[in-house]
C-alpha cells in the first residue's frame, strides 16, 4: 500500500513539474526560475529553453519512478530517479554558468 501511495504521489508531482517546465520553456518565464538572474536580453530564450528542458527532465524522472513504484520495482525506480535528476541538475547548472554572467 505504501508503494502505491508513493508511486501515485510521484506521478502527480511529475505531471506538475513537466507542466511547469513547459511553461518556463514556451512562455520564457525567467522570473519563475529566479527573479535575480543577470541573463542578457538576447540570451533569455536560450536560457529558459535549457532550464525548461531540465525541469521537464526532472518531471519525467518523477513520472517514470512513480510508474516503477506502482509496478513494485522500487529499486529500479530509485536508480532511474537519481540518474535523471542528476542529469537534469547538471543541465540546469551548465545553463546557469553559461548565461548568468
């Protein structure tokens, strides 16, 4: 019962994070990431695209992990979650280093 609850929570949270990433990417909502970034005006599109993709990646990792938790594959779900979150965070940090000058 606990695995199903955690899996359902991860799926709902994953959908919300994917939607957030799509809005950041498509609507170029720089202020939703952090209102104090010093991104040049011409780089806002690239920065929000990369930030949105990394947020979408985090959401998909939660979705995949939730489905695996519902399938009783908890160990694989945790591994997938950690790997995808690490890759998404690396992408987000790389965008911050490149465009936040």
